[in-house]
């Protein structure tokens, strides 16, 4: 995939991976940055339902917020989500934490 002429790396969260694989990809997504900006799309993925025992769409969106925070703190550059407002709000906390730890 390209974005404004740059190659974008998508590790394929959820596709043929175990829950552990998906969590590790989120947590270590920044390790893929040398290949280009990293895009992760954990939104409403099955592994989040299994991991969190979410039983409603709202709960699954909440689990997605957590996954996105992990991914961005882990180094992801771009996110694909359904609940944009909720994720953006949570990322203000991640941005503050990254500013302190950098």
C-alpha cells in the first residue's frame, strides 16, 4: 500500500494469527518502521472479542481503543478504526505518556 508516495506496512492484524501473535504485533509494531509507516487495523477484530469477552459492539469498540493505544505506544503510525472519536480521545493519554518517556 502507498500513502503520498510512501510505502505503508500493514502487518495484517487478525489474519491467520493467534491471539498472542496479534498482541505481540500491536506491542512491537514500531519494529516495522524501518520498512515504512506502520498501519494497524485492530478495529472490532475477532481476537479482541476472544481476549476481552466483549459481548456487544460497544464493548468491542472499547477493546479496540485499548488495542489502538497499545499499537501507538508500540510505534504504529496509522490506525484503521470504526470508533474514531473514542480512539482519538484515548490517544491523548498515549501521546502524553510518549512525550514523557521519549
